[in-house]
């Protein structure tokens, strides 16, 4: 009986994993440059963690079950509740700011589609303990930096908004059913313009308020420039509006300091989780608008208190690997899927195995990837295998070489071959 992986789950073979590893290494290196420290956490948590953050509706999206102790547990669908739990456990001893990152495997029971799977990896980058836009700018800079490091210049844009500003706008309009209006705004570019207007009318807005809201939402584009246009459309006498506007102005100034302002646009239709985000919110999209969000994040200052800790400001983002891979493939920057080997040690007789292992181990000690023949194959079959594993060089141990204490080195790219004393070869191969 043959089996296949479950729908929404993936296998990664060596050549695929080699490409992924190159991408992940670039991501981790870029994040670490900003002083973020890597953490890890359990793959199974109490289901109650997610009820506290998201309510009962989360149950439909989790791989949850009762364990043998009849406790309700789940495979983690996101990491924020776990990170909050970890901060609360050591909040007295942790130095501020707390800058953590991780990229664990997660699970959500959703309908699989392009860029959305039931099992996926997600990069999480968080700063705790900084109340102002300085932390918002830092996490944005990390996100922009890693996209550039992956070769995606010109293929992405970060859309930025502020929940406080939009709350103030709706307050000034006298709108009470903010939840319905925010839900409509969140769907603006997923429905037609007439459908969007109908949703706003259904939420209780009249034609005048719809027109005013559309004018505000249409003030989008380069961050600093769009904020100046927005200034004439909103009342900065409203406290929430003023706080959100000033925070975005400061954010624009900071992104200019990072020399990354060109990658950020104002887009007040970015809403994100209503019960979760408290200030700045942002999403990263491909410039063609063909894919779902690559990043999503913002400020969530209530999260630590929600899980029993002292009040502590927080900001961060999550980035799933599936959409990122699609974007990189479309942009032609996904690494070639192939395995590589520095040296393959070829032996013409089993009696040379001891020397082959000695040579291989000496090279491994120097940091090289090395394989030897484990199947006692013929010369030609060993060469075929060396080709299949992407060997850069083949080291040939034959009768003549062994009699003279030498090794023949074949360059698999050029076809050139030379012979050296084993000791001299090892001395010259030190990295």
C-alpha cells in the first residue's frame, strides 16, 4: 500500500530543502543583524491560550484535541500567545527592549489554496517594552531588509495604517457600528466599488459619510506625501486621530532615517484584527497585487496584560513561507533546487577504504562536505554518483596513487585532473 502526504501538507526532498535552507539562512542573518534573538517553543499548547486571544471561533481553525489527561490542547496555529506566555513567565528579569524572533512550524485547519496551507512555517519578529514608533520602524526595517536581501527589490510594498486614526475618523462621523464599518473597509479591494459602497450603507452610513470616508481611504500612496494630503481631510482635534496621525508622521521620518521610506505606502484600508491591534498596522504585498499578504503585523499593546502580565507595549509581524516562495519563484530569485558536495572520494578497490575515510574525515574537519563510496561500486558508477550529488571535485584513490602516497583530483566543472601528494593536498585545502 502506498501513501501520500495529507492535503495542505508538504514534503521537502533534499534538493528542495537545499534551496529553502539558502533562503532561511538569509532571513535569519538579516533579522539577527538588528539584534533580534532566536527563541523556540512547544508545538503543542493549551487551547485556552487561543481562546483568550481569539475567542471560540479559533476552534474551527485549529488541529485541537483532548490529550490522555483529558486536557484541551492544540497544534499551534500562531506563536503570539506562546511568546506572550514566555514573556510573562520572566517579565521581572527580562531586559527591555525584548527583541525576539523565531520561525516554527504551525498548523491551521483551513481550505488549502495558493499561499495558504494547513502546515506552514512562519517568521515571527517582536519587540516588547518600547511604546513609540521607534519600535514600529525597527520591525518594518527588518521586514524590508530581508525582502531586499532575498532579491525582491521592486516586487513588494509595505502598506501602513493606524487603528487609532481610523477609530477617530469614525468617531467624528458619529458612526456607532464601527465593527461593521471596519469589516467593510477590510474587504474594500476584495469586492467591487458598488459592493463596497453597499456594505458601508448597510453599516449605517449615509451617502455623505460614504463619500467622506472614500476620500479619506483614497489618500494613499507614498507615506509622507499621503499624510500631507490626509491632513486636510481629517480632524486632528480628535485625540485618537491626532495620536494616530502623529505616530504615522514620526514613522515616516524614521523610515527616511533607515533610508527605506520608498518601500512604505499609506493605506488606511489596512485594518487587521479588530480585537487585537492597538495602533500601527501594516501588511506587505507584491507590487502586482496578485498574491495575498506576505507579511502582516502592527502594534498590540494589550497582549502581555491579556495573559496575566504587567502592561507592556509590543509590536511585531508574522511572515508565512508559502506566499514568500511563490513571490520569489515569480521574480526568478528562488535558489536553484540542487544538492552540492565539495568532494567525493572515489576508490578503485575496497582495500583503499581506510585511506578514503581518513581523507574524508580530514576534509570534513576543515569544513567541507564530503562523501565516500559505501556500495563498492565500479569506477564509472562512482563517477555517475558524484555527478548526481553535485560534487565539485572527485578525489581518485587508485593503485598508482596509493603506491606513491598521492591522490588524483578531478575538477568536475572543467574536466581537468591533477595529482598531488595526499599531505600537500590536505595542507592546501585548509579553509
